[in-house]
C-alpha cells in the first residue's frame, strides 16, 4: 500500500523559491545539473529531515521543476512523506550497493545523469562532502562532463532566511529557552550530571507552546573540573556545592536550530566568575547594539572584543557564527577581519563563551536575527548568571 504524504513544514512555493535561486547560480556557470550531497542542503531543497547515513544525493536539473532525490530503497518512504516532491522524483537504489567496495549510491546518481543524456554537460558537485573515492567515481564515469565545484553555493543562498524560516527558528529558540529554565529548576548539588541532562533533553524533546522539539542537537554540559572545556558532554560525576556548570544547548524544529549558552553557579559564585559574567554580558550587549543591516561582521566582532578587554578579559575565540539548518552554517563568522556585510534575515549565534584558562571558562550567548534597523534576539531566557542552591 503506497505511503501517504505527511504534513509539510513549508509550502511548495517556498521550495521552488529556493530552487530558483540555485538554478540562477547554475545558469551563471552554464551548468545543466547539480549534485547536492550535504545533508543540510538536502533538507533545504526538499524538506527531508530523515537522518540517514547512507549515500544519497539530490539532483537539481535546469530542465526540471522538482529536484530528483536518489537514496537507499528503504528510505524512499520517508522521502515521500517528508518532501514536497512527487513520487516520480524519488528514486531508490538497490541493497546490492550497500557495503560494496565497487559500487555505492553515487553510481545510481551517475546512472540517472547518463539516462538523462547529461554525460557531456556541465555538472556541478558539492566537493566538500565527497570522499576522494567518490569524487574519482564521478570523474571516471562521466569523462565527457565539465565538472564544476558547486561547494558552498547553496550554503550562501541559505544565509538569507525567508520569513517562513524565521518563524520556525523562533519556535526553536523558545524550546532553547525552556531548556535553560529547566536546567535552573533541577540542577542542585549531589545530582548526577546524567540526571540533569536527562531533564534538560526531555524539555528539548517535549518543546513548548505546543511545538515539540523534532531532533536533539548534542547538548554540552561542562561542570566542575571541565569548565575550561568548550565542547564536552556530561560525565559520570555528580554536581558539587560551590562548582560551576557551563551549558550549551539548542532547540530544534525541523532541523532549524537555535543555540543558547548560560552559566550556572551551585552556591555562591566566585569573584572571578562574577567579573567575567559582567565582562561578557557587556560584550554581548555591545555586539547586539552594533548589529544592523549594512554593518560589517568584523566590526561587530571588534565591538565585542574591545568591550570585554576593557573589562579585563581577552576573548580569544570568534564572537559568533551563522546558524540555520543544523547547528552552524559554514559561511559568515562574527570574527575580527571578516568583511561580510550583514543583511536582513541573516541569523547568528552570538557567542560570548570565553575560555580563560585550561580549568576555567564561562558561556553566555543568544540566537539572533539581523533586521533593517538592528537586531531581533530570538532566544529570550534571562541573561544572567544563574545562582542555584
């Protein structure tokens, strides 16, 4: 019995708008087809959010309105349900290509290109995510093709969000806020870190305002001796009186991700912790005041860095990065020297995390949207150092 198409996150017109932007870039380079392999781009262009780790590709053809999704046969049902595309635009390849040293799903992609008579055409590929073997496969099986590197083109298109995307990111941000507040409710001395993260992750899954979390982005809970580590998860330890917790989490709606960081003190905070909180809070507010359409990302970073240094703390890491589908977009950073001119509906994780010593760090951040006149802060949890007892 055929699977029934599920509810769509965005209307068909939204996906056609995105595809039109991709096709415009193809036309500039006289490309007949593009092979999309990055998972975030597959989500962006089709609506698929199934997290399959098998080889798959989306082909955007100049001659077709819809893309063609080539993936493992058992994932076809999910693609039919999740994407805006018709059943004839979804092709499943056979199980013989699994764990096969000679063939994989990209052979099915190449077969489709050849069947369409595109062997001698200009074809774009996202080279960044291709293994050496896969890149060589495309070159050897398409010897007449003019192969173009299409890496990061879709990422750049994704940088400017539609109002529909912004609405979903607001929903994700509200879930992030709920996770921060739940952490403040439950974390106490003597509690296992694993139990604390279970409560937080439960909130990220249940969501808020009637909107559930649709994925769990890896949460980072760095406590006690690990507060100088930015990217570690919970441990087998218990939370201790007088210790500190640095929490970095993200609410997720349909793969749109809104990160947030907050710091917690279990008992009276140290003077050093109070001072860095004030410094990073001032830096965050300086950055938010500098954000606006037309500003340069490096200048925003300078406002942040100069402010924290005036308060006695030098921030060594960048001050933020572009966000959207999945945790980060590999485009613009809020870092010194970045010359990107900010535009309305760019979205960032403005991150005031600062790791001062190997055994000491602090985190504070917001997910934000650039507007014509300034900034919209998407995450709205209290911007404070949470003191728990």
